[in-house]
């Protein structure tokens, strides 16, 4: 397949997703395999198919945005949040502003809510959750998960906040869902919320180029209050974080100074 440059422009016009910001070899390989899977010959034919077929278009956006998530992923990091980061933030304010960026199917924002519930009643918790993919936001709102997704959820929360729907599916409670506000958001082009105390963005930026990553980290920093934290994934470390106005406070926690 050729003319990937033209394809990138066509995709941006269709989706507002800038493929130039993603690591090219990795992304091109993923897209090529998807095109072949659908029995399409080239990029031009694929773009034409995306324009006329809603299901194909949704499959493409979903595939492109790499939605892999689970509750309490890397539990030891959530313990650091619970026992060290949150007490520090609560000492300054009882009404924390928290953003789950690139939230995927809701596992992460609901994990945040459950963690916050150790410190304050659910009725006073509000988490902003955003993603570029409208389809996964709908899945997040539905709140249905398989056993693998919830395997790391502490037993007390499983008992309290999940109902078994059938042999394979669990539904998260409405009282947890009510604590999360979902919005569609593109990290590369949309305005960022302001005065956040905590931003959680995990295992997302590994797919971006260094230039795009640095740009997003700068925007995250501007989005945080002084003393606020960015919580990253276990595969993401901010090299030279001080140049981006972050202090590496704990592993995977970066504090704005």
C-alpha cells in the first residue's frame, strides 16, 4: 500500500485524529492489518468505505484509539494514590477537581471514584472523564464489564458496587456511575480543563511521538493547579520532567511546582 501521507490527511478531515502525532511504524502496521482484514485493496478505497459505512467507521476509530483498560490496573500504584497522594491533596481542599483523560471504557474513572470513596462520601464525588472515541464513552456509561476487567477490584468494592448480570458480565452500580461526567475530547486539539488537582492519564501516551507527548505534558501541566498531580501509566516515565515544570514525586506521580 502507498500514499500513506494522503491517507493521514483524509483521516484528519474525517475524524480530527492527527496520525502524524502517533509513532508511524506502529500505527501504519495496525491500520494496514485492519484494511486487509476488511478485504479492501488500498487507502483510497478504505477512505471511501469509511465515508459510506457507519459500522466500518466506528470500528476504525475504536481500533485507532487502542482501548485496553481494566479496573485497578497496577494495584500498588492505586495504593500510593490512596495512602499518600490523596491525603496530601485533601489537606488543601475537600472538593478535588479530578480528570480521567483518555478514559476508554470507564474502568479508570470508576476506579478513581472507588478510591476517593475511602476518603469522602460518593454523594460529594465528581470526576470528569474524557475520550476521543464516542463509542467507548457509550460503553463506559453502560457500565458492563467482564470478569477479566474487574479481577483486581478489591473484594469489598466487588461486593458493594458490582452486580452479576450473567455468567460473563458484571454491571457497576448507578451510584458509582453518577459520580462521573463523560465528555468527548481530543488530547491533540481540544482545550483542556483548568484548575485540576489530579489528572489521571495512563498507558495512552506511549503511542504518541516524543513531540506530541511533550506537547500534551505541557498542556497537562497548564491544566493543573500548583501542587497538583499527574498520574501516568507503568510504561510511561517523563524524562527530564523538570523541564516540563513537573517534579517526579513518586513512581508514576508527577507534581506541578
